[in-house]
C-alpha cells in the first residue's frame, strides 16, 4: 500500500551512505594535510564505521533503527568536520558531496543496478 514510502526510505538510506563516503573522501585529504595523526585516525574510523553500516543495510527494505542511527551520527560528525575546513567557503556540504550527475539520476542508476543483482 505504501510502496512509494518504502522506496523513498531505501533511497534516502543509500543517499546517506554515499554522502558520508563522499565527505570522508574529501576529509581524508584534508586530515592528511593537517599533519594530525589523531584527525586522520578519526576520519579512517568513521570510514570503517560507514562501510560497516552499509554492509548491514538490507538492499530491498528500509534499514533497522541501529544502523540508520549510526549512519546519521556519522553524517552529523562529517558535517561538523567539513564545517571546520576551508572547503565550506567553496561549496555547502550538500553540494560538495552530491554526485556529479545529481542525486535523482544517481539514485535511479543505483536502483537499476540493484534490481539486476
């Protein structure tokens, strides 16, 4: 009955994982350039946690509360870190982490790929 709502939730959780990964890719270079070993380790730990959460996500249904909450916590942390960099003056966090083709096209492509698997 609410298939559209389920599909939307699935798309949003995929978007969260990808946005976190994109931000962590940006932040890795910044952390390495900062010379702070602690900051680099923190970014690496967030990357591992994001990958672990992504593995826990069911492909065809909304995520359970725990992995989703962890993804939101990671997103909050990477947004905070991004806001402490000079990158924030070039693009907003959302723009900097958006795929070049845009979210709608990216998520449609991912949905097609997942349907083929």
